[in-house]
């Protein structure tokens, strides 16, 4: 999987870039749309965000993070000129100045604007800097003129992007494309076990890690179902969400869907115990104490391990303390019959529960991988790379 910054500037050809986003997402890439105000006159930024299957409320500086390629399609005469000059007055042009990797532009404009001396000088300047120019082609323009200025077709632009990625060696790592078209089941959040009508036994899980996994799997082209327990964050676009507030709900909804899943990621913090006899009403306060008896819940991950079918990949999570916790996670992986256990050291206050960052050790049968501290989306990508490697190739 490669990260692609996709600049869309203001031309009628912006609608064709929707198809370009779809092609790139289907190929398993992480697409970050950068839509200018001019482009929004034709297609709303939300359309691109939804097609790119990006989670809501992402980092506002995403356009300045590392990317494997910057593609601008359509590139108007105005945007080409700004890129040639190094102006930075929008997220697109800021990204163009900051980005250090390969750049591809697909110009689209009126034939006389394309032929203009100023435009040709700007194109030559960009080419001299190593920018790849795709198109424009000859045809009828939206204004009824005929000539050179039509944006190249989305498939041609996608092919140019793939060629650049292959040439720079930043194409998909082994296993990254493995999720395309696969059925992925993710659990996320923390269950709440009622004590009475208003009180519950809960935990601190926000659901961020599971949501990041669901978003990343969807971005890689998987059909994703997210079994959600009391998420503190929004579910990503493009995934099917099933609400499961309690451990019993989560067990029922997950086990009902497990047979169809190629990959199951049990990121939810499922209660291990629940009140034996929750009250239907609210208990009023009085001077007496209140003893609540708890009983064990079903271990869903262990149950999945029992019924798993050949070829299915099951990933569990373990939140525990330090080296000793890691040793327990290794034992847990075998006991619960899962392929991978993602170990999270909860003795660290800066990662894990309710934090934007995480740092994990992915424990497998063949070895262990330490994933350094990073955004949960980055950690999710590493987990899916490992899980993808274990998925049997399609027939
Ligand atoms: N899990 C589950 N069903 C439960 C409890 C946990 O499916 N009732 C899953 C979690 O989703 C997670 C993994 O099991 O993937 C976490 O295991 P954990 O709760 O750490 O295991 P325990 O056996 O409870 O840990 P401990 O060793 O502390 O008993």
C-alpha cells in the first residue's frame, strides 16, 4: 500500500477524479484527497473523502505528512502556475511545496489556455524538476471548443501513478494488497455490563484502535463489518456498523458473522465479568452497602478459535503490563488459537487506552514484530500488513 496525495483543482474534469480515487483505493492505496476551493465548485470535498474511505475528523496536517507520490488531477493553468512558482495558498499547493517525492500532474484546461506561452513555460519548469506530465489529450472541451486540453482518462493517470510507484520501489509491500475484496470483521470499543437501569461495569477503551483497523481495511478494498461497543469516536465511512453494547451482544453479533469472514480482528475490550442479576430499575441511594456479584462472560476470541475454518485468520489483542505481560500474550495466542496477538503495554501512560498513539508487539507463530510508537492509523497498517501475509492467496 502506498500513500497518495491526490490534488484536485478547479475544472469540470474534477468529476473524473472521483473515478481515479476509486481505482486507486481498489488497488489498495491510501488516498488523501486535497481539494481546492475551485474544485469544490464542481465536486464537493466530502465526495472525495467518502470515496477515499477516510475516517472523519482526521489530522488537519495530513497533506504535509510523508507520501509516496503527489498526483494533481485535474491540474488547472492556475494550479500549474502556482506549482511552478512554489506558491502555497491552499492545502494542495502547500502539499506541492512540502512534498519531496515524485509528482504527477494531469493538466486539464481550455486549448488556448494550454497553448499559452505562460502555461507552456510553467509546464517546462515542472518537467525540468522531474514532474511527470500525463496528457492532456485532444478532444471537445466543455465550452464547445476542440483542441488539446482534455484531462487524460482516470485509468491512464492511475497507470502513470503505479509506474512511478514501481520505479521508486514504494509499491505495495508483500501482503498489503491481500485484503482487496476480502471480508473483514473487526470488533472495537469497550463493552458495558449493566448493574441497574443507569449504571454499568465498563472499561476505558475508546475504540480508536479498532476503528483505525476498520478504516485501514476498508481503504485496502476489504468489505468491512465493524461490531461496535460504545465507541467514543466516529465509525469510519464505508464500513457496515453493528452495535453491540454488552459482552453478550458482542458475542452474539460477532459469532453470527464469523464464518463468512476471511480475517477477524478482536480489538474490542470485552468485559470478562458481568453482574449476575442486573436490576431493571434504578437502585436508589440509601445508607446500606451494595454488593454486586459478577459472573464470567463468554470469551469470544477463544470461541472463534474453536470454530475457525481453514484459511481464516484470527487476530487477538492483549493489554497487559511490561515483559511479563508480553510473555502472557505469547501463551494467550496459543491458548486462544489465534494467528496473531497484538500486545499493548498498558503500564505506559502515553499509549494505548484512549490515546491517539499506540506502540505494540505483534506476536505470531513465526516471530514477533515491534511496531514503534505512532498514530493508531500507522499501527493499524502494520497489523494489517502482517495479517495480510497470513491470508491464503485467492484461488
Ligand atoms: N476477549 C474476548 N472475549 C472476552 C474477553 C476478551 O473475545 N470475554 C478478547 C479481546 O477482544 C482481546 C483478547 O480477548 O482480543 C484479550 O484477551 P484478554 O482479555 O487480555 O484475555 P484475558 O484472558 O482476559 O486476560 P488475562 O490473561 O488477564 O485473563
